[in-house]
């Protein structure tokens, strides 16, 4: 017989979405239990992106976990777009009055785990075979195994923060769900190396051989990406070849500033746009990658998870403090309104900068015209800046 426990909110997934939700709920006096399929070492070691919108930084401040972020994060006032033989700087601060902060998702996760384990509540690591039950009832519950023992967690509400491959989204009835998806015919080959960045700000490059991105995690750790075919293999890209390709695509102005070194992580990731609607049914609510995926070009993945969590935490706080369920009922529509805008921006950035069509095609000429217009129009640059630093929550 399963051991039964009780909490107010059961959270599936100890990534940034689940951890931040639990932290915000605790500040409102709401108890939660987090179930995570992996162990702590695995979760804290996952390499992910780390460009934080101003709204995400503000939310981490509200959660009381921004001390190390402000000490170690790199505030960026803009980005550069290298295309058609020129480099264009988009000045976020001048155009919008806002900035972004480079601080790795790995570090955000570590900060949130430390806060959680300091007294906020439990994380059940290596929770196996998690299953969601009775979401249309007043007493939904999670069944899982840990250390070989069957357990049940009875909840008021369940938050599915367990990513694209988790159990939460499939728990919504097929009759109420709809998905929208676009897969791209290329991927990103990424390299992480302990070398200083080639630039103080990110450089997005559109080159006849394909897209490239110069990014960083710290003043001593760099992250670079190039567009590649989905059929390519890591083994085909030894470090030397990859560094040479990066220098070529980022251009002669940037190449002399690239410091090369051995890779500490190298991977190929496919690109996808994906949205599942609705983001709630009964007493189950989805947040983050469980509900939507964006291509990384717009730096929106973690930031969308943060805005979802903001809406959901606010809705649950209104329920428990005031007995008002208006925000809970509106959660999916409220979150999706921002999700679709971020999907649009990420899709637009992807279409703008990647090699998609033969040079002589109509589509390639339209892409060139769009880049030329961006270089000549302050209004177009403002649109890019407003979306990149993050639309209001």
C-alpha cells in the first residue's frame, strides 16, 4: 500500500520553473512538494542558455535569490548583428531603457535549489514513474516511487514544470488539447570552452555558410554556436574545425578576438517552435517547456518559464489569500498571450539570421532586404530591442 502525504501544490520538475514557482509560493505562505526524476548532481550540471530579461531578473529579486546574480551576472546594454558585410549594434538601453543579464540557467537553478533546501520545503529527488491522477476532482494526486517505495502525494493543485518530455502535458485529455508545431531543417552545433569571450556583448551573425552566435557564460567562459545540418555528427566537428568555421562566419572583424581552447561541452540541438493549448485543465497547470518550446535565437525559453510562473504564483496566491479564482481560471489565456508573442519573435529572429534558401532565390533577397531595413530604421531596431529585453509580464 502506498504511503500517502498531503500538500497544497504538487510540483513536477526541479528545473527553474518548478523551483521558482515553489519559492514564490512559499513567500505567500503556500506549501509545496517538488518531485524530480533526476538526482541533484544531474540537475545542477545541466548546461542551458542564460540570457535573462529584465522582468526575469526582477522576479528573481522578488524571490530573494538574486544576490549572486547581481554579483556575477553580466549586464548587457545591447547586441550586435553581423550581416551583409557590416556590424549593427542594437542599443537596448538607448532604445528601451532596459537591459538583459547574462547569467547561466545552471546558476539560476543552483541558487533556487539552495534557497529551497534552506527551509522552503522538500525536493524529492529520483522520483520514479510519476503519474498524475484525478485532475478533474478536488483532490488530485501524484503517485510515484522513491527508493523502491510507492508513495502518493495528495494536492489541491498540480503544477507540471517537467519539460517537453515530461508526464504533465500528456495528462491533459486529448479531447481538450491542441498543439502547434514547426520544426526547422537545421540545428545548432554548440561549443562551451573556458576561454574569454571575443566580445563584451553577444554577436549574431548571418553568413552565406550559415548562422553563427558568439555568446558567453562569464568573463572566462565562452559559448559559441553555428548552424548545422540535422544529419551532422559531433565526431565530424573536432575543435579545430569548429573554431575555424566560427572565425569564418563571425567575420574578419571578430576573428582576431576569438580565443580558442579545448571544448568542455559540445552538442547538436534541433530547433523547434511548439505550443500546447490550453495550459490548464481541471487542477493541473502547465508551465515552461511542458507547454511551449521556442528556438533559442530569441533567448526566450527560460524567460517564458519565468513569466508563466509569475502568472501562476499570483493566481494561486489570490486563491489562498482571498478565495478569488478569477486569475486561476484565466491562467492559460493570460500566459498564452505572452507565449505567442515570444514565439513570434523567436521565429522572426530565426528566419532573419539563418541560411534558409539559395542565394539567388526570392526568399534570400527578402531576407537581405529585411536586414538592410533593420540597419536603416530606428523603429525596426526598437521593435527588436523591445522584444529582446522582454515584453511586460
